[in-house]
C-alpha cells in the first residue's frame, strides 16, 4: 500500500488517513492526516472564540442562526450561496443555551434556519 508522511505528526500513514481536496479541478491529498487535521481545527477555532454566543440575522434570506464565531459562520453562508450583505447581530450571550432559546423563538415566529 502507498503511504504518505504527515507534515504535522511526521508519521508515515496510509493514503486513506488523509482527506482528499479538490481545487481548480485538481484532486490532491492534504499534507496533514485526518487526526492532525482535527487537532488543527480545534486549535484554530479556539483561537477565534471570544467566549460569547451570537444570534444573527440575514435579512435577504429571512434567516436567523447562532454561532460562537460570527465571521466563520457568515463566510460559510456566503460560500453556500446565501446573501449575507447587511447581516445583523441580534444578541450576544455568555451561555449557548440562551442563544439557542433566542434562535428557537425566532424560528417559531417564522424565520428560516434551524437545521436540527
């Protein structure tokens, strides 16, 4: 079997231990293994957090959502084709349960969102 060395842990691993990536119609394997990728994402996400949970509104989509990292979530929406211009932060909470209740209240009132 073919193997590849992870640039993070420097361990030789099978190719199935690496995620495939497609860019500009070219497919390649990431330079770090799946396990190290999880660790890298956790470190990156924790560096972006400010310990608050936000409820936000996308007016063009009539969409209400919640997140702990606003910029990342808005970028995800934009990449999925949603119109994000003019988004607003509705509320900021110290606890995710309060943000979830606020989001649920807006969904109950007819706003889009809620991927549960």
